[in-house]
C-alpha cells in the first residue's frame, strides 16, 4: 500500500490550537511486507541518518499495528517526503496520522477517519493540525471526552496558498516558552471574536473579510521575534494582494491566501524580497490522507 498525507497550516492567526487547513503538498509512504525491516527516504529528511534508526513514523506504525493485529511483523518503508521538517507545515501530524492509518490498512482493519483522528490525540494533544491532515479542507475542531468534533469546509479553486518558507526552523517548544501564562480579558475577547469571524469567513467564502478576521494578539508577534524578517513578510504580502498573512503553526513558514488568478504577482514580489527563502504556491487539499493499493 501507499499512503499520501497532506501538509497543513494551523492556528491561522487567532485560531490558536483549533483552526487549520490542508495543502496539496504530500508525504508519500509505500509499505510492503518484508523479511527484515528497512527504511529508505527521499526528499525532506533524506540527509538525516537518524531517521533511519529512530523513525517516528515506523515507531507509531509498529505500536498501532501490534495493537490491532496482535503480533509484530516486519515491513519495508519507502518515504518520498515533500513536507518541510520543523517549518510549521504539519510534518509531525503527517507522521502521526499517516502511521496510524497505514497500520490499520496493513492490519486489515477498516480505516475510519474519525477513529484515526481520535487515536492521533495520544501523540498530538491539540487538533489544529491533525484534523485537516485527516479530513482535508478548512477545519474547526474541539475536543470533548477524548473525541475530536470537526466542522469542515471544502475550499474552492478560486483561492490558493502562497508559502514563504525560511531557510531555518523555529522550535515549537521554544516558541511556546515565549507565550505568557495568563492573558487579559481584552486579549481573550479579541481572539475569540476574530477566530469566530475567521471561521465564518471561510465557511461563507467571504474572502475580503479574511484580512481583518485573521488578526491575533496572543501568540504570533511573540513567536515572530525569533525570526524578525517575518514581520516584513507579512507587511509585503498584505501590501501586494494577500487576503490574509499569518504565521503557519509555530513557524517558521508564513502562510498567505490569495486569489488564484492573482497569485503569480505576489509570488514574484515575495521571491524578489526574500531570495534566500523558498516561495511556494500551493492549492488546497480537500481530501485529507488517502491510501492506494500497490
């Protein structure tokens, strides 16, 4: 079998730990029974030898497979990775969701997406990335009694994403230490109102509202101080046609939305302004992970 798992962008400004969407940028993993376990990696992570000896996808796959099948078996894993590592594009969620779903398939257990999402909570405690990894589209998620409740909106082709991917990562753990332990009532109300408006804008396709609804006062600016160039990315993007411009997850990627027929101009402007960063135009994925028999 081969599983395709999409990249994601989460938080989207004010939707801290609850809002996310999926991108047509995939990790592809082919799994076949084998007499010995072996791992090959192409693309992202290929230059990290440690991933062959301590591969988190393989670890989660083996744990899940043994729990479902009752015994351990050996497989060959062939990775073709397109999701950048440690750049705020859901590489960890792709590993978790992909491994759990693939283990179900190889154990000949029905792959139920809601079940996969709930099981992923054991490895990722908030659903902003894992929900769109599973279901695709734009997702709003809450957790109640260890179950993730998701509302999904399929995104049309008239809009697309433009990713500004810096040449260096930002640590999620370090980013979290930059956040205060307490927020004021004013800050909480600001983010609640903007996250609500942002969700409504996506569901109603009110694209012109995204610019205002995507504002945040809780985490973005604090995290962006690790990489001050990101303030300029946001400024230039919003001045050149971006419908919204937000930190992707905890960074370091910056996520932008634009009308598809206007995206080329924004890509060129950002490439000229940030020649050391990778600029990638990417459509939205409305499917989530999917499996093909090999």
